[in-house]
C-alpha cells in the first residue's frame, strides 16, 4: 500500500513515498481501517526534525501519523463492539500517513454522521490531549480560572471549548490575528502576545495554566500568570527549575502517556459533544494525499499559522 514517511531526520523535504506491505493478520482485538482522512499534528514535525531523537529515537523508515478517520474493513475474532463498515475515528502513535491502518479497539470510536471527514481527522490528538489535561493532569473544577497559551492552536481551541463547558473562566493568549476566533470559542479575556506580555496582563490570576504553544515556548509567561499555589500543565516542556522558583508552591505537570488514560473514553466523550454540536474543530487547510502536499503541510507546521487544524483527505466520501 502507498504511504508517506522518511528515512532520516530533517526538514519537510525528507518525506518520500513508500510502499508498505499491509499487515496480513489481525490480533483478536484489532481492526483494519481504510483511511479516508489524516490529521497533521505539530508533534509529528518535532519528531521528523529530530528534536526528540535522543529521548525517542525512531526506527527508520518511519510512517508518522496518529490521527485518522476511515471505514472498518476487517475485525479481529474477539471484536464485538465494532463491525465491518463502521465509520470510525482513530488515535494511534504512528502509521497514519497511509492508505490503511491497524488499530486496537481501545483507540477508536464511532464517527458521528454529522461531522465531516476533515473534522473527524482533526479531532483525536488535540481532543484527547485537551480532555486529559483538564480531567486528569489539572483536575479542573467549575468556578476556577484557566489561562490557555496558544489558544488558537489545535489543542488550544479544544481546551477553550471544554473549559467553558466545565464552567471555568477562560483567559487566553495568541496572536492579535486570532483574537476574534478565540473569543468566539468562548474565551472571557484575551491577550495578544504581539501587542503585550500576557504574563503581565494576567499576572497571578490563573488557578490553572496550560502551555499549549508549539514547542512549549511560553513557560515564563505562564508562570507569571499562575497563582502562587496553582497548577501548570505543559504539552512539551515544564518550566525550568529557575522559572519555577517564582512560584515554588505551584504544581507543574507535563502531558505524558499514563495507563489510566483510555483513548476510547476520551474519543467517545468528544465525539458525543460533536454530535450535539457542542464542540467544533476548525480546519485551517485541506491537502491531497500526495507527496507534494505532505511536504507542504509539514512546511506549514514550521510557520506561524492561521487558527485551526491541517488535514489530508485520502478518499472523498
């Protein structure tokens, strides 16, 4: 089958078209999915560039891609909650930049009829991350104040919406170009980093701070906005020890895989919200399933982007 991946670390141009032998036999709790659309995530660009090669070396050739949506074409002999023909949303570590994917049922959920392929493909990683941040790492409670850095990004946009549904007061930061969009999602206050320092604007106001910026570059700003006994959650890097000295009584967490966190629990919660039109996934741009477009999508990951998610459409339905 056709797939896109790379054999070395580097810029977007390291991608090449690969021919991958499909998995012949499924394990008992696995399904085979014919992919219709793929979500493109910033973390995949970080891996591709080699920024994590020491902590997370990749076995080349690697086919990235953790977010897909498609149709189940085969099920394992102990799968009883999904059927051939089901439209599903899938979250997996790798292998998504391809024509088909094998996944365990613990990582999939039924795709609601009222959402598009692009929205479904854009949901898994940012949606699951936002859900886990609020419910597990930050343990958010109604009435608290949360400051979301990178609020117009793929994780940030879901965080704003979920936080409002949980009855939190939402402070948000991003570029001035994205202010209207983030306020539309429900942010109560907004600070544009290209006009002011959001850390000073929201100084000591937040019970919870989430650094959802690409590469975790806003730690210092987040610490300033944090209450002295608050909780800060970072997607990539927690603040340095020197930064933490400003708020030594606060708790600092980095998002990571934890066995208690189940993908299908989060996906079911999120897809139910989308089915009820209570959660939206903004699509910034759609690409085709070609080498040229895969390379272009990764080039865009390294640039300032408009709000929303980039996706690749493999098969139009």
